[in-house]
């Protein structure tokens, strides 16, 4: 734990904090994720719908996107399809969803999602996935 904390501080001190884009329309989820990830030393960007998420991904080039599946204006699937089509170097993507269906998970995997997490989830599960994908 102390080693992780030291690595987080070293990363922040060097100005090389990894940037994570949260794309979700639920304010409570956004704030919970922001709090947990900022505590680990990540820089957090927030988009509250799929269109805003795509615009921020284009402008800010995050290291990782945490993407809700069900959102207004553009679903997580459509955002993921677009990200995979338009970025030469693929951005890491974690999709989070309350949907229980296995078809949705299979489709997300076909589109190249890096991890698929069903809500409700433990914050430690998400943080572990973020750390693994950004290592």
C-alpha cells in the first residue's frame, strides 16, 4: 500500500498524471469515481452524455475512458464504436453498466472494450482494473 501511494505521488510530482475520462449521466457515480480515482493520483475529466464524451476524448486524448452503457444523446456502444474507428492508438476503455444481459457484454467485447463491469460494483474492483490497464 505504501509503495502504491509513493508511486502515485511520484507520478503526480513529475506532472505525468494519467488522465481518465468519466462518461456517465449519474452524478452520484461520477462523484464516487472521481473521489476514488483522484485519491489514487489520476487526473479526471467528466462528460455527462455520449456526445460530450466523444468531444472530450477528441480534444483531451485521455489515457483511459470509463464509459456508461446507457446514456442520453449517444449510448456507450456508439461512443465505443466511434473511439475504435477514429483513434490510431486505441484508448483503453472500461464499460460500466447495470444491464445484466450477456449479449451486451459480448457486443462490447467484439467492439474491443478492455473491461466490462456490471453495476453495482465494488470501488476496489474498478480501481484494480484502472491500475492494471494503465500500468
